[in-house]
């Protein structure tokens, strides 16, 4: 038992203390929230080959405002833990893989009449 106490009572140094303290909160550094917001702003939606074909064949117009709205919908889905989401926007629908920010397929008003979407675990209406 005495041998165990000798082994357990050893103190090992973790590092050399130089006496200098690092200032973690420097005024010229951006905050974590600002860095996160900047990363979110750079998030771009990509279109799968299938989605590109669907958008082309169904004459679905996507401009920069639609892409921005898709980005917001994807972020909302990510916050809720959704992996594959249905995004309903105006008279269009998109199935999106949230982790990859990739549109899997797209549907227009005419295609929405079928009213069946598979392989999703959540929906975002914007």
C-alpha cells in the first residue's frame, strides 16, 4: 500500500511558466458570434445533378433572393437538427440535404399537386 501512495503522490509539471499572460480578449479580434455570422454568410447552396435537371425541365427560376431564402431555410433546419428538409417557398418546393447544403430535387407548382415527399425528416416553410 505504501508503494501505491508513492506512485500516486508524484506531481508532474505541465509546462514552463514564462510569467507572461496572454490576453484572450483583444479589442481587434472579432467575437465568436461575428465569426459564426461571417461563416454563415458565405454558405452557398449547391445543386445536385438531379436538381439541375428538374429545375431546367420544370422552368423553375432561381435568382439571388431565392438562394438567400434557401440559405436561411437551411440554417433554420440545421438549428432544429433536421438532416433532410423540404423547403416550401412561394410556389416551389426543394428537398435539401442540410449537412451538405445541397438541393436534391426541386418541384414547381404543377409538380406539387402530387403532394407526396419522401426521404425527409422535417420541413421549412418560407
